[in-house]
C-alpha cells in the first residue's frame, strides 16, 4: 500500500453510512450487550466518552475482557472483517 493511500479501515471510518449500518448490525448489538454486562453502565459510558476524546484505554480494557471468551473473540473477528480487517 502506498503511504498516502488510505487503508480500508480509514476509508470505512470516513463512511458515515457504513458506520451507521455497522452500529445497527447484530454483531455490534451483541458487542454492546457484552460490554454492558462486563461492567456498570456509567463505567461503559465514561469509557466510550474517553475513547471519543482520543483516550481509548478504559474501553480497550473492557474489550480485552471480551476477547478472553471464545464467543467474544469470534464476534470481534467478524467486526474487524466488516471494518476492512483481514
């Protein structure tokens, strides 16, 4: 890939319609449910707000707990593929 050429993920993140469709997908809904079950709603909301500000560490920790389960890992792989991953 050329250095100035945007990655598939970057292209996806710039596509508001694609993001909206992904957010409504069963996989995204399942991820949201897993995240909400892994902690309290206030902590999840704070983690999402911090990630939106450029500090994803809290959200990353929540996702790590999901990756540890076979279902969670499979779900994250599907979402990664949807967003342009390999």
